[in-house]
């Protein structure tokens, strides 16, 4: 399955000529290429497909979608584990970098 999943941009950095960042998908944090969305700012929500942010989306719509995806359970977590850059790192991390449990199980509040 290949989903476009909304996430919140929590880190921006310029890796040479490519804009990269860290995106939070309701508790699951992954690296994403932001080159297709150069206007994105910290705190914005983007739709990420196979490791690339393909569009910006408003927060309300992103949180609704994350809530629906949370109800799908492990399907989303499994998709994020295979998504783009950062695949070698654990897909689910706490703020301190340690593995977390129960990501995407708190509904939209987890992404806030």
C-alpha cells in the first residue's frame, strides 16, 4: 500500500541543495524531503508520500485524517516504517529518541 499521510513539520534543514525535515505523523517521526514544498514552515502540515512531502494541507484536515488513520491500526505504522529517508531508524520515537509504544492510538490529539 502507498498512502499519502499528513504530518506536522517539526524540523527544517538544508542538506546541500535539498530541503529536508523531520515530520511528525501523530507520534511517529520520519525524515522527509521537502523539496516539492519549499514554502513550508515549522508547524505546517504536509502530505508525505514515499518520503516526499507532495503538498501542504491545513491543520484541521490533517488532524481529521490522522484520526481516521489511527482507527486503521498497524496498517499506517507499517506504511511509515517503509517510508523514504530514515528507514534504518526506529519508526516510533519519543522526544528523547527512545522507542515509543502506542503511536497513532490517541486519535488526532496525538498529532497536536
